C-alpha cells in the first residue's frame, strides 16, 4: 500500500528554546497502525499537533495523502481525524447529534448510514440517544473517536488514548483499535507503554528528547530489545 503520511526532516523549537522535535523523518503507509512510544516531554504530542495543523513547525515538511500541510491544508485536513488527550464533549447533547454535528463542521453532507456504521463499530449504537454526560469514561472516549471519524478521514490520530484509565478501559481501547483496523483505518497513536504498543501496533517508533530513535516492526522490536532494556533506555 502507498504512503499516506510523509514526514521529512520535521523540527519544532518552541519560544523557550526547547527543541521539542529534532529532524524527524517518517513515512506511514495506508492501513498501518503505528505507535509512537516515549516518556513525558519526548515530543509525541508536538508531532501529532503539527500533522493535524495545531502547531506550526520550525522546519521540515509533512504531506498527508500527497498534500503538503502548509500549502494544501484544506485537502490534508479532510483526511485527518484527531482524538485529543482531554475529553471535551457537550454534556447535554445526544451522542448521535455530536457525531452528526462534527461531520457537518467538515462540510460533509449528512449520511446517517455511515454514522450508524461507526457507532456500531464503536459499540455506541445502543447509546445513540443518550446525553454524553450519562456515559462512562470509556464510552466518552469512544464518542470522541466517533466524532474524529465522522468525516470519513483516512488517518486517525489517538493521542494517549489510555492515559489515566484503568486496566479494563485500556483493554477496551485495544479492542476498539483492533475493530478499526478491520475497517481499514490508518492509526497513529501515542503511548508511554511498550506493552500497549505491542498489543495494538504494526510498527513502533521510539521518541526521546525530540528525536525518533528508531522505527521497527513491533515483533522485531520485541525480539531485539525485550521490555526491560527498552524501558531502562527510555527512563
Ligand atoms: P507527554 O507524554 O507528556 O504528552 P510528549 O511526548 O507528548 O509528552 P510534548 O508535549 O510534545 O511531549 O512536549 C515536548 C517538549 O516540548 C517538552 O519539553 C515540552 O515541555 C515542550 N512543549 C510542549 N508544548 C510547548 C509549548 N506550547 N510551549 C513551550 N514548550 C512546549
């Protein structure tokens, strides 16, 4: 399959002088699930934020589906869905309306058949008429994913989908990612946990201090390093 994301010599220096991202290059293929693994402050959110147009890079280029995010932003943005770390939902709105509304924001025509499909894929169909404040934490996260998928993007970004959730919820998220894989969605997720990367991703990119230290198929990485060594290197 062809490349959907092409990151070339990407850098970001915030005003303070911190090099949050330092000359990162990475190509992600359509249909792939890649985990960006790294400790706090490694640069994972910065990388995702640049690709999603929330942060301006200091150097380098990013192409999404062949569209340069700087010069061809509208086309690139349509291909991207982002699930941010924080849960922010309108508390009194019905689940299905939240998803319909987000689709409308992207200028997409209504398509209730598609919305039903994603709500079913995310095990939310039975809750479609519930107000979001009535949902459990795990369900709220799934509504965020449904919103991010509402405009039928080719790539889904999940920024620390399991941060601050209990073991049961983490397993639930792993399951959701597995289901989305079957739908053919390309997924880029960030995590602090190697076991999580191992569970969900085809490839793992290890980021520390703004640098992409290595990118390997998950199985190869596990064989080469093992959990212990890798954790020590990261901490
Ligand atoms: P975490 O796992 O904690 O989310 P991360 O890997 O996503 O961390 P980033 O949030 O990208 O890391 O941060 C990378 C570096 O950039 C850190 O040193 C951080 O303090 C710095 N940084 C992030 N955002 C800003 C900002 N808006 N202004 C200044 N520095 C920032």
